[in-house]
């Protein structure tokens, strides 16, 4: 697709999906309280403006857009929770999150993008087992993510 009407339809379609993502908090208002808490946390935690945290946020948002594009809004709040644990486990596990770290996670053979691509029904993603995040503990670079850690701990999503 080089130019023309189809190009602009494509751009408009994905611009609308991105705008819908910006309003995702409204979509989960009556839904899962954990999804609401996750959205609030990722929008307010202390370290959210660091470069690595922005890479992780971008990975999270891209996976949500992909899910929304393939399955629509059905089970979106549950997909949001799964996507949060998948994407933000990179933030917990790494002292520094580089662009390459996020690229590797996104293109991984067993990563979420591949599972979304191969899924026939959203339940295949929503009910799939989660891999517990590795969290090395309190270090200077990860001390700004305590609200994220709290969610992982409360949901028993950290490897012991």
C-alpha cells in the first residue's frame, strides 16, 4: 500500500483505535476493578516518565491495540490485565529497560503478539497461564515502581 484512498482508510482506522485506547478507562469503568487499578497505576506511578518505562508502556499499548483490532472490546478488561502483567514484568525484571529488551519481548516466539495472532478466540489469551515475573528486589533504578510491584505481589505474579 503506497498511497491513495486505502492508505488513508488504514491510517484513519488505526488512529481511531489509538483514540479508543486513550479512552479505555471509560470502557472498563463498570468492569474489572483490577483493570481500573492497573490503568490508574500506570498513569500515575513515580517512574512512568523514564525512557525504559515509556518503552514498556508503548509495548503494553501496542498489544492492547492488536487485541482490540482482532477481537474488539469483548473481554478487553481481562486482556488489559494479562497484557499489563506480560509487558510490565519487563520493568520489574530489568535494572534498565532498553529498546532492544522491548523489541525482543514483542517479537518473541512465545510472546503475547504471537499468541494474539494465533488465537481464534479471546478466551485463549485471557485464560492462558501467566509466567511469574522475576523481581530482583529494591534497587535504585526500580525503586520508583513500587505501585507496580504491589499489584504483582497482590496477584501472586512474582516468582519466588
